[in-house]
C-alpha cells in the first residue's frame, strides 16, 4: 500500500554506502555470484539506522539495504554536535570506544564508524575500533553504544540529584 507522506519523509535523510561484498553460492554447475550491501541512513539531527541487502546485482542490493535502514531508524541523544559522555560498546568481537570532543575537532574515526557519525549529525567525536574491524559488527556496536548513551536529565532522575550536580 502506498504512503503519501513517504517522499517528504525520505527527502531530508542522508544515505551512505558502507560496504559492498561479492558473495558466492557454490552449486553443482559452478558458482552463483551475488552481492551484499551495508548502508547507514540518518537525518543529521540525531536519528540513525543501518540496513543490509542482498541481491544478484549491486544496485538492487544497495536499494534493499537503504530500505532496510530507513525501517530501522533509532533515536540518539546528542549534546550539540558531540556525544554526552564517553562510551564503550561491543557486538561480537568488534569493540568500539567513543568520546566527546571539543568544537572544531571533527570526526576522528575509522571508515564504518565515520559513516554512522556523518549521517547522525555528529560534528566532533574521537572514536576507536578495537578487535574485529568487520564493518557490519562495527556499525552494530557503534549504534548500540550511541542508543545506550544517557542524557544528564535521565542520570539525575535515577540518582535523585539535580542536573547541575551531574554536569558539574
């Protein structure tokens, strides 16, 4: 069923292709080649999603990945153009460390993490990928860490303190 508000919803989204892989299925008559794509999508204002798509042709795989990413958008609490606090997250053997940076620092991060930060709207961040550098697991770990990040209001409410006590 067609949605009439879909074009305006996707117009402001930024899309980035992280990786394309050629995969082979071995059958009796030889190999059948296909393609797998990983993409990230964000609005530049704190929403991000990632998607994976598989098809026999590269454009079809990318299109499927973009649609999957748009369906799996998540909200992230940012502080201006950087993070709230340092975060460590992992997915499988991929471990990522992210910390806020001062204005003008820029995005200091590896390829897969950089794509996530760019579409998310983060301008200043220091990040490091430790362990596995598999792009799929790095993107999953990055998004997991970002969504688990707590804003000062939530921390203050949990601890029964004021926001000024938490921020310092």
